[in-house]
C-alpha cells in the first residue's frame, strides 16, 4: 500500500509538463462548495502566488478558507489557555488527578494549535506541505475524451455509481492492486487513467514489533510518474457535491522495498508511456500491462520518516 506520498502540487508544473488544461471549476468547487475538503498547503499556495485573472475566484475561496481555519485555531487556543489557567489555579490549592490531566491535555493542545496557526500563516513552503494522505486532495493530471486536464482529486477513490458509504466500507481504495485491476477496478482500468508527480512515498512497516513509517526516495533524484486510476462520482440524490477521486496503482515490491519490510511498490512509469497511459484502449489491456512491465526501476533508498 502507498500510505502517503510527497506529491507535486503546483498546477503550473502539471500544465507545463503534460500540456494539460487546468480545470478551474473543479479547483473552485473544492475551495467553495466543500468546506470540509482537506487540501495540502502547497496546492493552495500555488494559487495564492498566481497573478492570472482567472485564478481570482479560487484565491478568494482559499483566503476565505484560511480565515475560517485561523478563527477555528484561535478559538481552540483561547479555550485551551482558559482550561490551562483553571488547572494551574486549582493545583495551587490542591493537586488532583483531574487538574493534572487538564494541565497536560491543555498544554499539548495549545502547542498543536499554535503550530497549525504558524503553518497556516507562513508563505515559505516546506516539504511536508506537499504530502498527501488518504482523504486529502491532491493535484492530478488525467484525460477525458482524449483531452488532458489538471484537477484536484481526493486520495481515496469512490467509484462512480456507488453510495457515499462506500468510503467506510472500503477504506483501502486509495490504492489499486495490479492483480485486481480487471476485477474490483474494471470500470476504471482501461478507461479513466491519471498520473501524479511525486518525490517520495511513505509506507508503514513493522520493525522490532513496532510500527514505523519509512520514507522512500529514488536514488537518482528523478520525480516519479505514478500510475493512477480515477473516478467522477455524482450523488444520485443531488445532496452531496460531486467528487473527483483517485487511487495509486501498486505492484509487487521492488527488491529494496521488500528488504525494508514492505510488500507493495507504486508503479513509476517511463515518460515515453505517458500518452498511452492517459489515453488507454480498453480493448487492448495487454498494452497497459506492458507499460507496467517496462516501468522505471530506480533504487528506492529509505529512512525512518521524521
């Protein structure tokens, strides 16, 4: 499984690299229609740095969202500082288990809220700002009717025609196993393909009976072109907003990944296969498997993630 990845989020890089059009409406929807949608800071910052007139609506949505989040963190800070002060006053009179626990919890929540506020306000990007976990939206390039487009898609694919509860029933749909592409993923494989550009990917492994997150990065430093499937979901009742979502395809592990303790590896396709991958022929699935078999094999160095 690809637990998470550090994914390129600048729409400009996808437009330039793949000659794709940007889906302005889809980005606007994420920041205006679905206020609960989680997006990486690097995605938002790419628009905030834009001077394109068409980006104004998206920028306004991001600024409104940032303002809401800032107010939420400020409220959390006020509530926890009040809780901490009460605990400190109480402890001066008598040391109780509740007061000690309130002091501990409030102190931790204050630190977390301050960190979130700091991250929200800074403009200089850090590597963590591009990292995507299941349930978070990412910048993705895909094709529809032979035309490439760049859009925000949620990492965790909700298949078209399925109920929204599908997310809870199948929480692992952020990855698509190669050996299940013609089964579970048959409506996407050969039809709706996508790519993400990633610098690193992360996996959970067990070391000395403890769960550890490992960070994998190609030794050659080349960005990975990760093969994905995507779906356009529409609520038949018209209540929930439309959802674009995707899954990364995984294959048998590269030897060094297996040696590190993980049993799957993303499929890092070669640049010359991009067009064939994004514009698949459902009548020729063998050609798609041939792309997988001809994938890039950089040595994936690993380290324990910070």
